C-alpha cells in the first residue's frame, strides 16, 4: 500500500496510523542553555544524551543534532506539556523538543548535552534514523518530517451510506500546509477544506464531504506544503519505515 507492507506483528511500534499527537510544550530555548557553555566557533553538532542506558539498542540513547537546528528559537528543553509538569512517560524531568524533525531528536529523560565539532556517532544517528536508497545503503540522516496526511477513521472504517463529513490532519516539517486533496475510489482529486492553522509545527486539520453508496470504498488524501512538496502516491519501502509518507488508500465500508 503506497510501498508500505503492513505486518500483523510489528517488530517495534504497535500501531499503524495511531501515532498522532498534538501538544503545547514550554521550557528554555536550547540556544540559551548552550550559550552558558561558551561554545567555540568550531561547534557543529549537539549530542543530546538520554538517561535510558539499558534500552534494547545496547547503548545510551543519543542523536547528532546540527548546530543550526539546535540554535533554532523553537528548539527547547521541554519541562512542561499542556501546562503541566512532564510525566515520566513524556520524558520527565526534562526532554529535548526539536519541532518538525523525527521524534528521535527529541531525546527523553535528558541527561546531558555533548558539544562536538563533527558528527556524534550512535546507533540511532548512524543506522536507524537514516535515509536509504533502494539497495538499502545509507544516504544521509532522517531529519524533517515529510508532507503527509491521514483521516480520523477506524481501520477499516464502517459507516452509514449516504453523505459523510470526514475529518483528517496534515503536516510537514518543511513548510506550512498549503492544500489537501482527496479522492473516492478511482475518482478525481477534489479539494478538502483546510481548518484553523494551529501553528507552524502543528498538524493542520481539514475536512471533506463525501457521498458513499453502500459497499466497499477507499478514500485517499494527498497534502502539499507551501514549499511545493507533494505527498507521493507511492514510494520505495524503507526497511525501518522511517519518514514513510505515501498516500494511503483508507478502506471504508458503507452500509
């Protein structure tokens, strides 16, 4: 489906389209904390290190965050989530928050920050959260979230036939969402209605109105951001599913 093979027994992440959330985070800017260390002009990377030393990777969790992204004003050390102190599950007492990039950079249970002139090696940075070509060779780090969209429907969805209002969300880590199109079965692409913009890093809500005759159907959505990035119809599978964003034919049965 769009180049994605759905396994009945995922090897790690126990969901398919359920890993979507939206929260408000507060804490000091990472740039302000780094300034206290008086970094030299040679600083090129920050290596955030987590306290979960005994994880299944066999080494301390760490990433390699480029200096420019580390200094972005929205990159913070988060102390609260939705107005309350962080819970242990969310990284208490402090976690890094790197908006727009894959969650691995937002290291939980932050223990320390390593400043380096060159790339900070780790399993996550070198082997897992990376881009790969069709032969599986590493071509670079996985950083910004690609443009993508999904519907707020069960999988598969069961609904009443007739007119249906469907809601969904779209996002891009590279630019604001400009448009979302949708298509029923093999029909033409139509424009969905974009709802309130919740901020530069937030999922953008949208809705569409579709008439469903009784029977099985698929609804597809395709997002585009203001930088011109368009959600692909298909893409080559990544062995770890990293940055996968192909259009998803969402199964719906109307009765």
